[in-house]
């Protein structure tokens, strides 16, 4: 006789159906002993072994200890409650597929210039504005939703608000001082996303700039924390069918994203003026990102005279490093 023992700790094992091709002891318990006359019979019974968790958790696991003669093996089981799907209307045209989102602060001249450029190419697409300006000014126009915030709440708080109001499958993030050109083809970004369902975000160029970085995280000791390193350039892998689009970790601040995917990453409201890197650090392991260089948006020239805005804007991202060390439990950062 050939004998196998299986043992778990967070559930029970059962053979369904039991059948007449061998002997099963402990059916419906945490340990099952199986005997059979041949390897074929033994494999047939093992193919009918079912695991049922007796511990209610949204997401956890168990270990199965397998013993056959003098051989021992251990393999994991993932225990996870099946999530309820969240579906979005796929839309019939670009206006029902994509919402443009932006955050503004004391830059209404640039904001209105950006909106005017959008309307040259996309007359009916919805634009959502998160506005934390002092003495806010109403932004007029059809298809515009302006959400007023307490003054000076910051970029990430505004981003969270804007993303929360999107109801379309995709959102296009733009800065308030960008402007659309004939090379700003939202449809082409959607085409890239639709071609690769696991892709969460795709960026394009801002003018001639389309910087890319790769992030590598090394887990460290429990007490000390891990280490994050950044490397210049994208991965060699491209999006299938789009040789102009490479996978990356950190991209420029003009991108099309799946709305559901963007909501997986928290925009930390403690990052008020500078937080570009932090978003992508939080996205490691959560979002698959690509960058394309055949689509672009323009960047308005800086206007002199907006001293109040500049006094808030000129904050170095270096001041956020202590937040990295604490929030992400890093022992070292090389960005």
C-alpha cells in the first residue's frame, strides 16, 4: 500500500467524492491519511482533495504539510474572500470613457488657458477641478465641475478629491498649466490601455520631456526596514503592439489611468506642495505603469508676477524624506 498524509492548521480537508479506490481516514478534519494500492489510485484521490477554511478572514493563508514515505513537502494555500466586482460603463465615445482631472491653486490664468485648449479638440469632455485657492474664482463653462476646498490643503488632498468624483472608466490627469495640442490624442492613450487589460496607467510626454525611472525595493530586517533605489530609464519591455510605450515605475505628471486602479493608491494629504515621488513609491506592487513618447501635451511658459503662488510652490521634495522613512519603514532611500 502507498500512504500519504496531509495536515493543515486553519481549515479542514475532505475528499469529494470519497469513492472506492482507496482508504481515507480523517475526512473532514485537519489531517487526512490516504492509502491506495497504486500511484494511479493515489493520484486520483489526491485530485479530489478539497480544502475549506474554518477561520474567517478577508485575506490570509495556510500551510499544507505533505508526507509520502520518507518525503516531506510544505506548500501554501491562499485564503481570500472573493471580492465583488466593480464595473464601469465602457462608454460609446471618448466623452463617456474619459474624465479630465486637475488641481489648481492661485493659477486661474493658466487654468483657463488649459481649459480653452482642451475645448479646441474635445468640446464635450468633462473636466473636474479641485481648487484650494484663497478667494476662489468661479470657472465658467459647460462640462466643468469645480470643487472648492479649504484654502491651501495641497496637491495630494486635491487629487484625492478630484479622483473621488470621477464616474468614467478612465481619468486623464493634467496639471493646470498644461495645454492641449494636435499631438494630445486621448484616444491613442485609451487604445494603449485597452490593448493590455492589466495595465493601470499610461503616461505621455510633456513637450519634449518624458522622463522615466525604475524603482527597486529590497526588504530589510524587521527592525531596520527596507531600502528603495531609483534607476534612470524605463524597462526594456514594451506594451504589446506599441513599441513607443515602455513599462516603467515613475513617469511624468500627464497620464491616463483606470479610475479603479487610481483608487488603490492613497494620496497622502500630508504632501501639500511636492509629492511626485511619493505617489509612485506607494504604487510599487499595486500599479502597472507604462510611458509612451508618441503622444504629448504642451507646457505653458511661467508667468512673472505670481509671487503668492511661488511662495507656496517653492518647497523642496527633500522635506518629505522623513515621511518616507516613517510611513514606508525605510532604512535607506536613493531617489
